[in-house]
């Protein structure tokens, strides 16, 4: 009996565990040779995997409760909020030849920049990884890194070459929103996009300043009207040059739960690093081919990493560390306005505007 029990326990240990880190589905949509089959020294060839990861978040979990408006989002039958992240992976075709390190780049406005910076890869090929020259000098590949990109930005749509996050939108919610615009020309009237759809044209207002430190003004000749729910047309007054700062305030509607992007980065990275089910494309035998992870982000994405750490997302839902190290590159001292209602994660203000934001 004891021998049977031990044998049964051993067999159970060999059965892959269910999807963990709250990635409930990992659907591979394409798996092809990368860089036209180019080989990189002892590491050999690479392959490119395109996928969509579905995550499910428990709003009652303290690690998720920090996400603004998560508790207002619709839930599935298990009481969890779902979102779908675009994922792209570059991995050694022979996982045993990799260096065991997962390098996860936070996409900048949906784009991949790490190949350009680490490998001197030319754009737009650096974003595609199709042709041999798209690998540039192949530094990361020759070192055996596994590279990953996870879509996190919920205020944009997926499209070829752009990774995004599809998450819940709160249809019944309205609230105040604000935009700042510098047109860099003297056209009048001039049009500007709104990040969120306007709920009430009557609540649209605009002011102008010659410089950031000046008082807001509403001079004669200044007016604003909606062209459509996400476009405003401003008639500009005399006496203000091309660098004048226009501030638009309005009542917005239908905010996306943008903070889910942090959880998507956390859960997908943890899944690839630790999940031992057949759904993990990095599974090599009985365990993943990577055992450590580095997070990298440029500019906007560097600011994302600062918030990621500050908000506690470097601990996954099972209490495990996600990234062993973070590299926020040229993010300055800034963080970002993402984990807020009607946030603006894509905002990249000029220096004179930055203090106002």
C-alpha cells in the first residue's frame, strides 16, 4: 500500500498544473520562424510567437483592489474581471540553448523599441522580426534572451505592429476630464482629439495661456465646440502665438479600467516564468525555460515601470516576485496618469506643461 501511495504521489507531481497567475487562457495565434531563420551562434535560430492572454482578476484580492474602478467592472461567472492582452514572444527555437532570462519590454504606445536600442535593429523591421536584417547585430539573440512584449494600454486598439489591452469599459460612468493642447501653428479654427468621448457638449470649456505660469484667460474670440464626441474645434483668439497652451475641460463618459494594464503585465510575466502547463510556450520538459525576469521600458514605458513597482504589482497573486530587476530607461523622474478614472497613459507633455499636470 505504501509503495502504491508513493507511486501515485509521484505521478501526480508529473501532471502539469492548471494555468496559474490568473492567466485563464493563452491562445497562440501564430508561431513562425523569426528573422527568416537566421542563426545566432551557439543559440541557433529563433521563433516568433503571437498570442492573446486572457487574465481574470478578483476585485476582492488586495493585490488587485488598488486598480481604480475595478470593483465597478462587470464580472464573469466566477466573480472575476476579465481582460485580454496581446502578447509577442521571441524565443530560441531550441529552448535548452537559452540563457534562462526573460526580458519583458513594456510596449511604448503599442510599439517595440528594445530591438532598436539593444540590437541596432532598423525600424520598422525591429517591430516585426521577420527578415534577417530585422535582428540588427543580434546581441540579445546571441546572448540567448527570451524577449516578450505584453499589451497593457487599454485606451488604444490592437492593430498590426501595435500591442494593446482589451478590457472593460464602464458605460454608465461620467466625470470630469481635462486636456492640454499646443498646436505649434497659427491655424484657426484648429481641431484636437479628446482622449475620452464627451458626454455633454454644454459642459465643454476652453482657456488659453501664453505660457504655463500665466493665468488662464478667456479672451474675446476664443471658443470651442464639439465636431464629434472625441474631436473639439477651437477658434483661437488674436494675440497668442503658436506656442500658446489651450486647456480643455469637459464631462467625459465611458472610461476604460486602465489600471488593469499593470495586472496584465504582472500576470503574463509570472505565467511565462512559472506555469508548468502545456499552455506555456516556454515550457521545456517539466519546467519553463526561464527562471529569472527583467522588466524594461523606454520613456512612457519607463514611467509605467515606476508605477508598476510603486503600486505593488511586482508581487503576483500568489505572493511571488515577478521581476528580479527593472530598467526604466529615459523615464526621468515621472510616473504616469494611468491608474485613475479618465486617465491619459499616452500623454507625453512638453517640459513647460509638465508641472501643470
